[in-house]
C-alpha cells in the first residue's frame, strides 16, 4: 500500500471519530476560553459569525495588542509608516519580528518564517523574490499582524520560527462605501489605491486596486581574503519598479446559515536594475569593471471559492476552501566585463520559476464537546515547480553562445496531505488546548538537463500543546509546545549553480532533509486598562538545520550552497511593555535577549559556536490635539550567528505626523530611516576564507499622503492611541 493511501486513512481516523463525537455532544455549553473568534475569507454581515479555518483572525476592537491561547495580534492602524510604506516597513514595528535591508523576515532571530495573508499561503512569499515582494507590497490594506511563535496543530507546520499572518481590512457597511489613498515622497516614490464595498441584502461585493512605484539606490562593498590573496568588489546600483495589486470578491448568503464566497486576485511586480561594479586584485588575470542591466518580474494570480455552513450556535461551523494559484517569476540580465587590456566579455543570463499551486481545505469547529471546543479538518495541497536557468557569453552581443555549464531545467513537485484535530477546554482558571497534525508528503524532482531524478515520501506527525492559567483579574500565565518543520524550497534542491556575478555562484543540494524544530515557551501577562506587560521565556532545539555554507572554488570565486547542520539550540527572554505616560502620550517598547548555539562539525567546521544578542524596539505616540498625532519609532536587531561567521545588527528610526481634518479625510507625513543608518553587514571568518560584505541603500524618504473615506454609512473611527482595553488571553 502506498503511503498516500496510508495518509488518507490516517486523516479519516483523525476526523471521523471527532465528527461523530461532535454530532452527539451537548449543544448548550458555551465556549469557555479566551480564544479569539476565527475568520476565513471575507468578513460576514453581522447576522453570521466568521468562519474557523486556518485563517483564524482576531476580531473585535482595534486596540494595539490582543492575545489568545496560541497567538498575539497587533494593530497597525496607529503605525503611520504602514500608511505610506510597505509591508516590510509595517513588520519592523511588530514585537518579535525583524526585517533586514533586503526584506528578509525573521522571528526572534530565526528566518524560517511562514507568511500568510488572511490565513492563506501565497506564492508571492515563497522562494526567490520573497523579500522583494514584502518591500514592494503596500501596507495600507493591512489591519492587523498576527504573530504565532508556537502555532497550534490547526496550522501548517511549515516555518520553524512560526507564522506571521497579515490580516487585511474587512470593512462591511450597508450600501456603497470606499476609501481613496495616495502618498508621494520627495525622492520620486509614490503609491496609492482605492478600496470599495457594496452591501445589499444577501449580496456583498468588494474590491481593491493599488499601485506602488519605487526607486532606490543601493551600494555593495566586499572585502575578501582567500589563500591566493586579497580582493575587493565595490558596486553601485539603481533600482526602479512598479507593483500592482488587484482583488475582487463576492459573498452571497444562500440561506441564513449558508454563505458562498469567491475571490479573484492579481499581483504584479516589475523592477529594473542598472549597476556598475569594480573588481580589484581578485586573483584573475586582470582587474575589471562590470556593467549590468537587469529586469525582475513577478506575477501572482489566484482564484478561490469558499462555502460556510453555520449550525445552531455562532461558533458551530463547517467550512470548505478551494484555491488555485499561479506564480511566474523571472530575473534576466545583460552584463559587460570591461578589461583594461581589451577582450571584453559579454554575458546574457537569468533564471525563471513557475509555480502552480492547488489547495483544498475543510474545517469543522464544534463548541460544547464535553464542555470544550473541538476543531478538526483536512488540508490537501499540490504544488508544481518549473525552474529554468539560462546563460550565454561571447566577445560581443552578436557572437553569444550558450554556456552549457549554467543552463539547466529543474522540475520539482510536492504534494502534502494533512489531517488535524485540536481540542480546547477550561477547568476553572486553567485552560488547555492540545492538537495533533498528521502529514503525508510526496516529493518528486527531475533535473532535466542532467538526467537526474529523485523521490522522497515521508509521513510525520506534529503535536502542539497550549496551556493558560488565570492568576487574577489582571495576571495570567501561558505555556506552549509545538513541533514544526522547514522543508527545502525548490531552488534549495537544484544542484546546478546559479550565476550571480563572476565571483559569486549559488547552488542547491538535492540531498537536503527537512529541518525539524521542537519549541517551548512560558509566558506571563499583566493587563490593566490600556497598559499591558508581557514576559516570555522560550527555548528551541532543531535537528538538520538548513543553512548557507560558502566554499572557495579557487581564483577568487565563491560558491554558496545549502547544507544540513548537525543541530542547533537557542533560547531567550522577550519583554514587551505598553502603557500611558501622560493622558496624551503612550508608549510601546519590547526587547529580546537571546542565545544561539550551532553545531556544524558534520560540515567540517570544528567545535560548537554560540553567541548572545540583544534586539529591541520602542514606539512613542503623542496625541497633541484631538486632530494632531505625532509618532516616533526605533528598532535595533541583534547579532545573528552563521556556521562560518555572523551578521551584524542594524538599526533604524522612523517619524510620523497625522492631521485628522474630519471623519472622512486625514493627511499624513512620514520620515523613514530619519538617521540614514540602515545597512546590512555579513562576516565570514574561517581559517581559509575571510569575507566582509556590506550592503546599504537610501532607505531614508519623506512621504506626504492623504486618506479619504467616501460613500454611505458611518466610517470606522480612527484609533489615535494604544488606549481602550483589548481582549485578554
């Protein structure tokens, strides 16, 4: 019997008894936990409740932080950088989250993060260009950011650091309503968009259209020393491009208990880059100057359909979700190497990736099962990847010939069949939620050019446990455990080298194994009125950590590959405080002190390496008048350990001002990176290789913008501070 059949049987074993138990349980017991209501798909009209699917979102008021037994939810309505900036800008002000200068996201120092939009995965945030997407997508449609460092078994286990769920704004008012927004900076960047809703009885129509234009200068400096001597590489680049976001949705209530929903979305990103780099004493015959003209394109199109049936009681629901998504990505470049003695080299190279993803998911939520809440469901996903590298070179554009060493095609398919069950119940002041997720994974790879194929089928279970205890009205404790996995991405497995420049190549490893992490947390929360204080101690141990390893290929050329470390351990203490200094001044600060140890002896590096680091952020808000709001926020990341070195901390300060004209119109001014301090520095330091790479960019910008609400109905009031009480966990 094939493992796929075993998985279907396992999923049935998980789901069938739970459904039977649910159907015979008492229907009058109330849900006793502080778990926030869940949402999947567009928000419902008031007569129905949101659906409980993987896209669980916290609903209710718009205060700064809300918590439930398995997550924390932060409002970005008061973050002025989210009004004019990108999703990457908004995430930099969220506790536990770090975003570097290239848009790479990490949670408590771990970059293996899964990013969802309304609880659903997106091809925009997978593989190459994920950081580009985060820096290009506007944040003004994001309402809240949910952070789950130990997600329950109801969520996919991908991403050993946890999950960041971007919850979009879901305004529903009777009649036709909308919002128009526009922002422009002094250095030529601008963005804008319009959102609209139409509600008439059983029918709800909604749509969004957004546009973002970015232009930025960037610089890179590399100082390298190998056994052949020292070399340097300096480059200056100019980037310019556009991002378009389109979405349309429809909800229709077939009956008072049945709703059908559909959505179509398209996201397009186009960026052009020109640059010039100088290579000095690189160990080659000649030093040279390299000019590059590159273009990056990324299109993401998806369509989805949802059905929700609500039984007796607002929380008793059955949902089904069907989705198809296609992502096309390409990066192509022309380059000329100018040698002082002549014989210039002309190159045309690039790579493309196409992904087709299909997903079927069903979830059932039943309160009142033996006094608790039962959730169970199935989640099937089919992904097809087609990866193509191509290159040609010659002594002129007219004499280019194919470079067979850098031209290849790689096919990669991954199917995941999963079933899960969670159960949550309160015992007086004590609340417990346990869960188990079973997954069958089938992988097929085909390196078409080299004639290499491989298969990998495996079955694994992922448990989770969340505990909560109410000490008093204002004090509570939480503890949690989860097992998660980091599966290699398609390019992580492709063994053919990807050409970055003459001195730097990157290749995958078809023998990579998934990284498995066991995560433990213990937290304390104090909440009284608008003030809250959080302290969380955490510890994670990982086997088979997937990491970058740099090797000297000779002649000053480096090859970066992906390898599995033996193991790693890390832990730390995170502190968060939010409160009011005066009736008009509020604050939010957080700090994370963490320790990391890695064992890379299996890769030929001697001994274990460890490091400690401190990261933090601070946010200060001043409601000067009922209509004038000022904000300053700052952050610093921590030093991050790598098998062969480390990455230096980076810092940034942002400023903002908002003028509320009336309930429909407001103006905003923001200053990003006010101190012009943002940079990324990576250090490799081994006995045979020393490399310092410094990347900087003109992140600093001043934006001017406005937001105008139009149409009928009373607009949602703006939240100017971190006041009124949030839902406690």
